C-alpha cells in the first residue's frame, strides 16, 4: 500500500502533531541531543517537535511578524539550529535550542526586500552557512557563525523558490522555470 490511496491515509502516517493554529507552510528535520526532531513553520509561529514522543519541545519560537515560508536545520559550533525565512518582514532568523526554550542567535538576518521563500543550510569552505532565496529575485549566503552575509547577493531573472547546498558546496537554485547550479557560493 502506498502513502495515500483512495483518500485513505496509510496507517503509518496517522500520527498528527497538533498545536499550530494556522496553515503549516514549511517542515524540516534534525537531531537535538540525539533525538529526532521536526521544525515546522506556519502562519502563526515556528514549533519544534520531538518525533519520538510526538510532543512539542519548549514554547513556540516567536519573532517573525508574518508567515514562515521556509525552514532548514543545521549545526553551528556543535549546537543544533533552525533557520527560518518569513514573508512580510522579509527576514531570516537563526534559532538554537536548549530543549526547553528556543532562543534566536543574534539579530534577524536582513537584506531581502520581498518574502523569503527558500532556506537551506550546508558547509562551504569549512564554515556553516545558510542560503536564502527570495521573491526579490536574489539569493544570499550567510555565515551562520558570524550572522553576516558572505559575498554579494546573487541576482536571478525571476523569483527564487528553492535552494539547496550539496555536500561539496555547490549551490542549486530554483527560479522561475529554471534551475541553476553554481559551483561556489
């Protein structure tokens, strides 16, 4: 049996994580203290979930002023982080957990002038980075250790809807009808 068949959800997928009060727009997974977690972004907040117990970890992460469209997870200085991108406030936030409370690391990462629709994390030249894509047709690369932008913004001919970083540091960007692969961020 597949995941969904004839409108019926496969029994393996009947565990629901409840707590958001509005549409969930983004999901990422990671590991915190050896436990699998999910980070979910929605129109109301960002939440972190223990996937073993299916319970929320700590309080919702608040700080964005509008819909969270993108979520990625990573590790900075041996600490698990979530990176979130938002709509109306056009910001990126980096969060770290202590499993009881989610605390943002530094100030929001600013520079995009339209909604941040895509976020990815990776390691480039030995440093942890976040890559963000926006409806302002740009991609920005951020050093997660310093919170500063790395290099100039990358400008594309259409809104950026998807980004990914490969293990060897290549950047893959989905924009308009196209996909571009850049060999160095």
